[in-house]
């Protein structure tokens, strides 16, 4: 595929509602699933500060510009993204993604790092459920990185096994082999949760945060040059930069799955599922 460029006539407005990636466990799901009364004695501001301190300490120890902020958003999203509005199965209630089979799904590769990082917080605040902790960690990440303050509701109740986990395949794949199949896949996955094309575009804006790792997803690199900042930069780059298939990495032929890199520097990446947002006319209008 030749490199191509799409001229931005606007920065995608719906990017601001990408916070739904961490919100929807309490909106879409809460409208259908009855959460328990919040546990008494949970000091949410103190808990949020502890999560942020944990992430900041880890970031300082890394010293390479990466952090757990994007990973915590991914944790919240993947904990929640198995939900189905059809039968109210899946989702963050139960926190089943810490058990087999969900913890072993390919789509959840690498999230054991985030779950393990949060264990000291769980030990310090034992009254909070894992379901609440995982989703709240995503809320903290959005807010700490410049996103809006997010109303949050406690009340998820943990399950002790993954026996009632939904079938694998409910989380989105980055590539289904063609533009048409990838676009349909996104609509199938997100539609199961009750999301529209506009919602899909907005939720994809979470890719402004964090990066891909070859030892997890197989893909490599950040989407933006500010991976710890909540912004519309993902949408700006998607529209304004020229993207070409990645052919090499560190001077050697690229052996990973198909992905794209910016023509100018080769330091940024986009997935096939990112590019379909501008190649599919119904997605692009948003």
C-alpha cells in the first residue's frame, strides 16, 4: 500500500467523549446491571491519590518517558469491554478478568502488569473490590493526564472464579485482513455494548495514551509524541500525517503484524483499526 495523507478539516470533536472508555462501566452497564451499595469506609479521594502516587513512582523508576497511565486505561477498558447488552453478561462487575480464562485471552496480554501493580493498593484498601479498583485506576489515569473529572460509582462485586466469563472474542482486534472486515468487526464488537459509529471513533481516541509492545500485542510504538497526555493529538495525527506500512524496525525487517508508521520519522504508529476510521466514510464523518 502506498503512503497516503488525509487533510484534516477539523480536529475530531468527539475525542472529548473518549472518557467513555472508563465511564461506560457505570453508564451503559449500570443501566442494566444492579450494582451493590458502595462499601462503607472507602475514602475515594485518598484511594485515587494512592493510585496516582503508585503510577508516578513507577514512572520515575522507568525514566524513559513511558508509564502505567495508558496501561491503566487499557485495564479499565478490557475489564469492561466484554459486556453484552443482549444478556447483560460480561463487563467489569465480577472482575473476572483476573481469573482464567479471561486473564489468558490474547487481547488481555500484558495486563497482568497493571493488575500486579495495583495489588499493594488492594492490600491498603481491602474494602474495595477488584472490579471497582480496576475501573477506578482508569479514571485516575484520565484525570491525572489532563482529562476531565469523571463521576464514578463504586459497587462492583467480585466473583471468585472465571466460571461465568463470557466467550473469548468480545474485545476488538486491530486487524481483520481488510478495511471492510475490520470496520465491520469494530461495529460488531462495539455494537454489542450499545455503541454507535460516533462512539467507536470517540473511544478510539484513548490511543492518545500509551503505546504498543511487541511482547504483548505484537505491535510496536506510541500513537503520539505525548503518550502521557490526554488530548486530541491522536485524531490530529491520524488525519494530518502520512502513514505507510511498517517495513523495518531498528534496522532489521519488520516481522510483526501489519501496522503503519508516520512517513516523516517512523517513530509513531497506527493500527489497521485506526486507519479504518478515516478510510471508512461513515466513521470519517465523525
